């Protein structure tokens, strides 16, 4: 398919972010602008988009792209780059064997990309050393599914979330991480107020806005909670003996283990009170239509697979699976984590949901591919892979579409591994990430908007990702890059002419000798012409040859994928509480950023909501440690340390600290929380335990604090010679910068001039010796270049007002006194920190409406300011502001 970038022509494609898989309408408008809206006909979102999806058009610029192959940091051509990659991988294999090379891929690749890379590694190189950052997100769910069902099958559909009478959200902040699903549930609850929602999470997150019950569980208490639930269901006669007898095995063993989880023991392991546990168990027992939704809070744990099976056990025991409004439901974090699972993208899987450890499956795939060899054992999982690179076992490593120097646990160890690896290839979209400096060869890959292929969402729905922009520079689709290298390595079977040919092969393989023996079968999509592939509508699998596409649920009447077609209860034992340091560190996402910010960091709108890294700390912990609001804190572990801003909130459990995962050396060098996270993994799945690192927290003793606005991107490396903490974010018209130093700054004026990089600039300043504050504004050719505010304490200025002055001429700025004061006149009030990214509405605007009585509900605020009326993910914050203001201003 050629890109369809004709001005004004709308292209149906799929969002590049989470596993919800929303349909997107993209319309190029000229001048590099693209209008983005939700696809009202796509069954995943019916036109809804979250703040990130709505802002996709703001992330399409080329200013940070890698546009040409690079060898050793110097521009090269494709021929030399591909020849070098092929020769170095071939040489490593010849000298050290197939297991001396590895691929580390991404859930943001398309299925076609994944398929070709997996085929090359497992079927032609002959190793299973191919893993993906999906290992960090849903590997425990895969392992739990396979233990229980005999296959990696998500039983239900999104519709079940709307049909359920009880939705249990455990380890899942849907409101911020999967906002469109959250809005579907919220709409269902508004229509049926009797619908019950329980949120199980150590933090009181935005998802709790619609919850009838919040269980602030202790980290890794989930196995105990759901084992106790199984026991309670059995004791209260709430199990389905017919379903258990006809369709399952292992119930007695699972019950024997769960018997120890009496109410008192559950309370001890979870930190929850007996009454709230009892109330949750009663809700689960009383409501037949129950869906349990789980995500990273379950999966990212050393007991993650057991958590998954503890949840599934409860659904199997009650027969609440595979029917409308019933079932366990894993929601994936990345746009194509499911597609990667389909092609066997993980190191312990084989293509088309076949088993790497099954000789018949291996022979079937080897024959279909006409491959010279097939991997016969599992390869290195993500954490093991980088450990193997550090130990010298991996001689050549190819990283595609991911940034492990930020996202992996013990991230500084990953740095050292890449330094030690003799040959590193990186295929990426962004030229400067924390990982690209380690590339011997850097290859320019196609980005969202330029790619052609398919993705699969959390409900098994395959959607087309269609290009609407031309490939820039010399960028190429990932599947073509892998295929080119495969041919140069001397392998046949990689002469694909289009993405549709790759998809056709993938579909044909899924149907080989299947006939219902395997869950994944899209043989009905084999044989599509190029035109039919271009027009393919979203479709849920399975879709065997000869069948008509339809909505599908699994397991209502059994039919599992173990040899006897019966499910397995898994006897699970709650992990013993570990002795920890002062705090348990939990990592995760914020609402408007995505992974390591290589895309969302390009959007000023998305950076406005939360502009710098932070640590959520309970007020009691903050008081004990002498930490005040907006102080900087150091979060440390044996692996490393990070410095971030303190956010003191009773949403957090005492003894817990939450730090978001997104910030990198490009945006906040001291805040790479992956460097603090431990590398402990789940024994069954290999998934890192990113939610429960033992850590310490202390106040960072800063000699000075600063805030700056700049028209050009600040050089954080240069600033880092003076500042121990820097955090920058894109704004309309430039950049904002938070900074602080551990040692006295010295000549503040010289620092200001160096910061703005214009020695001939006109600089005006103000100094208050008694308060210890200094402020500077810098103009060049009557245009404001920026301003710098310095203080012994965290800087108090109206940040959004200051940012709005960037790029204005001297006369338009207003008085220089206002600029140095850091606040505007009374007739231009500061909107305050942004709450609604979609419409740039700040907390002060909402508060003013509430104080005046003009709007005292979320709906009224939406009517007056539009806030919360688009993606809806800010509604819980708006509600909190209203409640807080009304407490302060009674009546």
C-alpha cells in the first residue's frame, strides 16, 4: 500500500499507544499538520480517544528523527549498514554458535515486523534468543493463561466489561493507563448505577472515581486475597460443581492450599481490614456476572503468575468465564503486545501459539517455513538477555523499537551490558535516546503514520495500521530491514514484496494442521489480495478458514487447550512478606505520557499536565522524614538512586512510594527510576517485579532551586555541571526547566547568560539579598529568550503564566517587573497547573468556578470550560478539586 497523504484525505488507522487498540481517523492538512479524531465505527473505541491519542498529530514532526543509517556515529548508506549487520551476526554465529546473538524487540512493532524477526531468529539462525519489552508488561499473564487454559487465550471481550454486574479492577489504573476502556465502564455504570466496581490497588488512583469500594492492598497481597476468596466461595456454597466436574482438573489441590487463607490470615497478608475483605467477598459471591480486570499491578511481580492463576481459579470455580459479562480479563500495556504473542515473539514461545517445547509443533513450523533449523529450547528472557550480554555470552545484539536503558529494571546494569557487548544494532525512530549512544549501527525505522500492517488489541481484535505520511529521509519499515539482513545472511524465504505478503504467511501458518486444536487461527484471513488487505476491517480472532467473522468468547462450555481439553486449577501459595527497607517502591505510568517519552515528549500539550518527575509519599512518611511539599527527594536502592519532586498525598499507602517510569536522560537525567528498580523476576514468567523494590527515601538537600523558561531546548549535560537535578518539558513556544544544585551556584548572572546561550543578550535582573532570591529575564533583538528564577527553596512562580510569555516581544510581554515577579496582572489570572490536557484548563480556572458557585459538579465544569468532556481521563481530578474547594469554602 502506498501512503495516502493526499491533503484532506482521511485514513483509518489504529492508535500507537496502549493495548485498547482504538481506531483513529487521520487527515493530513498540509504544512506538516494532521487532524486526528476517533473512528466512530471502530468497535474498540466507537470514536473515543484519550488525551494521548488525541494529541498524536502533535508528535509527527521530524526534528528528532533518525533519518539515515549510521555506523559508529557517522552517516552511512543502507548497503554498507546492512552488510555490516549481516556479516557481524554471521561471524558471531560461526564462531560462537546461534545462541551468541539476540534480538530485543518491542510491543510497538507491527505484527508483520514481529513475524519476520521471529522467523529469522528461531527458524533460520536457530536460536530462541528473541525477547521483547512485552516481557515487562504481560509475560505473567501469558504464563498464567497457559497453566490454566493450556494456551495464551484471553477469554472475553470489551463488551463483557459493560455487561458485568461487578467489575473488579486489580493492579490496574484504567483511568490513566487505558482511559477509553475506563470511559466505557463509567458510561455503563452511569446507565446502570446498581453495577458495582471494586478497585484493588495500594494507591487511591484516578480509577477510584467510579469505584464503590477501594481496597488499598499491601504490595504483593493479591495471591492471599484471591486464595481467600476461593476459600470463601467454597465455604458459602458459591462454586459451580457441574462446571468444575465437567471441564476442570486440580480443584481439590487448589482448595487444599487456599484453606489456609482464612479471613485473619488474608488480613495479615494484605494489610486490609477483615470487614472490607468480607464485603468484597460478599460482592463477588452475590453477583453472577463478574469480570476481573488486571494489568501491571498483577503482572509485574515476583509472584505475578501465581496472582493470575489465583484470579482465574475463582472464575473457574464459579463457572464465570466465557459468557457475557463474565471472566478474567488481562489488559495489555502496549499497542501490539498481543500481536507479538501471536507470532511467538517471546523467547519461550513459537509462532501461531505453538509450543517451543513441543517436538510436533517445532516440526510443523520448521516444515512450513522450509527452515534449515528450528530453535529447540527457550532463549534468554529480557533480564537474562542483558545479563548474558554483560557476561560476554551475547556477541551481537539487535534492539528494535524500545529504550531498555530507561525501561529495564536495574537500568544502569543494562548500560554496562551494552558497553560490554561487542556489536549492538539499534533500529529506532528517534535519533537520541538513552539507548542509541550504544549502537554500533543505528538504523532509521518507519514511525507511526508511515507504517503499514496490523496490530492486535487486548480483546484479540486485529486492526489495520495504515500509512498516511510518506517515509521520511531513508527510513524503512522494520520488517523490510529484518528481511534484508536475512537475505544477506544467505537465508531463503524472505523475499516479501509487501506487508500483506507477510500477513498472508502469518495467517496461513496459524491454520496449518489446526482444525480447532489451537486457539489462534486466522486462516480465514489467508489469501487476501493487496486491495482486500488494505480494506480489511477490524476483526476478532479466531477466524478459521470457511468461517464468518463474529464476536467470540472462549471456555463457556469448556474446550480448553490442554491435552484432555480440561482447564487446570493451580494451587498457589501466597509469598511470605519480605523484610524491606523503609519503603516499597512502585513504578508505573502517568496519564499523558507514554513509556520513555520518545513520542509524547514531543507534545507541549501532553507535557503540561505533569511536567516533571515526582514521588508520591504519604503525609505521615513525609512528616517523619522532614519532607515538605515540592521538596526534592532521593529514592535509592542497592541498584541506584533517583532524585524527583515530592508529591505528598494520602492517596498513597504509608511505607510506599510511587515514581513514574517515563523520565529519561533527555528530559530528567536524575529521574531514571529504572536504575533504582531491582531485577528480581517471576520464576514462571521471567517478568520483572517492578512494583515492589525495597527502597529508602530521604530529603534531597539542595543549596538552591531554579525554574526557567527558554525558547530553545536546554543543554542538560552542560547544566548538569552546576545542577544535581534538572527536568525539562516542551511548552508552546519553547521549553520549561526545573533545576536544583547540591552546592552553591556562584555567579548567578553568568549562569543565566550561559543557560540562554546568547552572550550579547540584554539581561535584566532582580536580587533580594534577604530572601536569597535572584531573577533574570533575557531579551535579544527585543524578543524574550527566557527567564530564570532562583531561590533557596522550591521556586514559587506562576509557571503557566511565565511559559505563556515565551517568544513575545519586549512590548508584548507586559512590564519587565511582572516578568521578574513571575506572575501576571490581576486582569490576566494564572490558569494554574493544567488539569485537562485536551482543552488546557488549569486548576485555578476550575477552582474559581466552584468558589463563585457557577459550577459545583464535574458536568457543570465541563459545560463551562469543556474540561473533562473529551477523553474524560481528568474527570477524577476535577471531582477532587471541586470537593477540596467546597470543603474550604462551605455552603
